[in-house]
C-alpha cells in the first residue's frame, strides 16, 4: 500500500464520516437531554432536501444551507411537539417523522425541482487552509476540505465543552438523567428538551446539507440511506460522549470508504454485497462493545411535574 | 353524557384521519391540484370497482402482515422496525426453496417454501431479540440496521448467484407454476396471501386475548418487573416475541414472492414494513382492527396510480399524505380518555346548574 493510496483512502473516509459526525452530535445532544431522536434520519433527508431546493431557489449554496437548517429545525419542532409536548412514545414519534419526510420530500422534490432535479447544483468548493494544507500527509487529508467539514471539526470539541464544562451542559445532562432534580432547581425541563431536540435536528440537517452541497450536488429520493441510523449506533458506541461518537463515526466512514474501494476493485461482484459492510460493521461493533453501556437514565421517558 | 365523551375519545384515530386528509387537501391545493377530484379519483381507483378492489387486495397482503408483525412486537413492549428486512429475508428463502429444492410433491413443496420464508424472517427478527435479551442492545437500532443488510443481500442474490441469465435488471428465474399461490379474484392478481393474512389476524387476536403466551407477552410489554415476579421468563419472552414478529414479516415477503412476483426481484418490497407501522397505530394495536386499517392504507397506495392516470397528479402525493396521516395518528395517541377528569367536570357543571335552579326567582 503506497502513501498516495493511503492519503486518498483516509481523506475519503473523513469525507464520508462528516454527515455521520453532525448527526451523531445531534443525537448526543437530544438523548443527553432525555429524548430519543431516531428522526435524525429524516432530519438528514430533510436537510438534504432543503439544501437542494434552497440552492436551486437562491442560486447559492448559502441559501441551501439556510433552507436545510430551516427544514430540519421545523422537523425538530415537530418532534419536540410530539415527543416532549404531547409526550407520545418518542421512538414512534421519530419513525413517524421519518416516514413523513420520506413521502413529503419525494413529492415536493418532483413538484419543485421537476425536470431540473438531475442537474448538478452549485455547492461549496474545497477551501484549502493556507499553510496547514501544505503539511505532508495530514494536509491533504484534513485541510483540503469544504467549509462544512471544518464546521464539523469545530462542532465536536465545542459540543464536548458545552456538555461537560458549562453549567448549561450540566443541566442538560441532568435533564436526561434526573429531570426531577432539574425541575427542583427551577429550570424548565420541557423547554430545555425542546431546545435540544430542535438543535439536534438542525445538526442532522447540516449532515444532509453536507451530502448535497459538498458531495453529490443533487437531491435523490431517500438519499439519507440509513446514515442517521448508523449515527445512532455511533452514539451508543461513543457512550453518549461527542468525542467518542465522532471517533465511532470515523470508523464507520472508513468502513464505507473500504466498501466503495472494494466495489470499484471487483466490478464482477454485485456491489450490494459490499454495501452491507458499514451496517454490518455497526452491528458487530454494537455487539462487541455491549455490556458496559449506560444510556441516560431518563431518555425516552416523558417528564411530568408532580403535584399538579 | 360521559359515555359520549368516551366515544369521542375512542374515535380519536378517525378525527386524526380527517385532520390528516384536510392537511393533505391543503398540500394538493397548494401544489396546484384539485383536492376533491384527487380524493375522489383515489377512492374510485381503490375501492369502487372490481379491478380497484383487486389491486387493493394485492397490496393488502404484505401490508396487513407487516402491521400484525408490528402489533405483536409492540404488545410485547418491543418496537420491531425491521419488518422490511424480515420481508426481504422471507422472500429470499421462499424463492430459494421454490427454485432449488426439487423432486417434492407440489403441495409439500409449497408448504416448505412458505415455512422457509417464515422461518427466515423469524430468525432475522430473533437476532434483535437475542441481542436485546442477552446483551441489552436496543432492538430498535439493531432492526433498523438489519433492514439495510437484508435489502442489500437480496439485491446481491437477485443480481448475482440467482440472477436469470440475460435479465435486463436483477431478478431470478421464475418459480415453478405449481407453487404460485391461488388467485382469489378471477382475472386479477389478487392472491391467497391476503386471506391468510386475515386468518392470521384472527389467530393473533385470539392468541393475545386468551393464551398463556399472549398473556405473558402482554405482561412483559406492560410491566416487565411485574412479569418477572409473576414467574414469566422475560428474556425468553423477548426473544420469542421478536421471533414471532419476524415470522409474520417473513410470511409477508414469502407471499409477495409466491403470490405476486413469482421471482425474486431486487427491491421487491416498496417499504411495506414501514406501512405496517402506520397500520398498527391506526388500529391502536388491535389485530382485528388492523384488517380494516390495512385495507384502507392499501387502498390509498393502490389508488394512487389510478389517480395519477385520471387527473395527472403525481402519485407520490399519496406518500406525502400518508406521512401526514401517520403524524396525526401518532399525535392522537396522546389524547387518552381520563374518566375522572371528565366526571369531575360534569359534576361541577351539575352543581352549578343546581345552584342556579335553587336561586330565588327575582334574579332570573
């Protein structure tokens, strides 16, 4: 294996893991506050859709980014309304949103984009970082990427810092473990969870925006293709810690890059056999790393103030 | 009076449907269609003639079975989101047995093919049950991930080892004609699968109502700790529930191949596993009710193409409307009838009326 190949492989692993990283940080945020967000898959898809129509509408990827955040934020609001406000089964609310997004985006993309759906959209190009990109080996891997990738680099330590080093992060983690204590301290648990779910969904939307604006430049139906579910697995592997989850996402990105290379390397074998690899990797990792997992104690449970 | 309120609450799914179709009408109107003609074309295409009904019944076979699979898992306190994958595994194994096992009497061969599909779906579901019971891994994520593995596996087999030579896209050889499920409406594609689905719905209803297995399952679903103290083996029940739920998914795939497609196609299930979730919630987890809701949802799906042909509105609008339906139905679950509260409200009113009546004449 020569160096050029390795560089190329690691750079593509990183690119493939960026949407997962955004989604996984989002999931950490929501679940640490006590709400399951399996709607993250729908948020990625909704973000991708928003990025595509926004870019098409404004003719600028920034418009796409904005629309991605708006669409995903609205989905987060819907999830908050169902799971936090009405208190219905959080997983059911999540899967319901996934189904809604899948149907809605398929229809609306045809209505809005119509014939121009297959035309490549403008996206964010590559922004090499001066000096750093000239570093041997790590330069081309880490510092010749699109702007959203750099945003992901910043988001991981920022999320970690917010969660573990700020009073707000302490409250957030407490809302997911002992919501009653947060309530006793005079903080509105419901509002904290609403904010978290909306922010979480917007991060998923960023992941979708990255796919459209930095990777494929078109919207296709159901293009999220299970990335949200892999991110959910990554969060468990990372023990609900943004750093751990991001590392797990990198591993899954590598699995994805590996299978893509295997596809190109052996064109006579149907590619679907290799497509299973990231999913099998996620499952195997979950099994191997199971046992010592402690999810936030109150995740999935509706919070009701006592003594009303 | 309180009974009327209770009935209104019991019908919450119906109100949710009205709301959803109202919102759907808005969506159609905004995108430049006429909601009334769209809905009437949809209903006409789905329910009002022989061909429409047969098309609905064709779709109802997998959708009903998927709904039953979801209901069974939820009654046991688990959420099987892997029905789609179980459908694919069922289809894969049924078609393999149908194609590659030879020299058996036709009926035995057919039964074997169906059993193989059911078992494959069951085992695929049981993986999640085992991991949940033994290692405490969330079954939702495992089943969701397994979906993608199963879908890709079927694509691999249909496009690789099992692919018919010279086929333009991935599909297998046709299965022997003797193994086709019988057609129930002459001249159409409506096959026996839907009848078997209805039979299984009744079986499941009886099982959940009045068998030890069903009671244990319900108990684990409602309160695993209580179930444990009552002597139910919770881990065992979890594994069993996921196996049985997967079996129903496997049957859905098996019937789809043996009854309709007659080959193993790649991507042969159009998200039926997820339609099952919609069916289950509309039926409020009642197997008998799911026959009605599955018929309704299948009608929407099969009427969609007719509607597109009749008035030129994109058939995908129906997927969007179904998305709105599931959100509204899910939201309606939150509105649970609380007899105490309503009784208190009514008695307060009665007291007010009584107080008014007791007042002297001059204030009137």
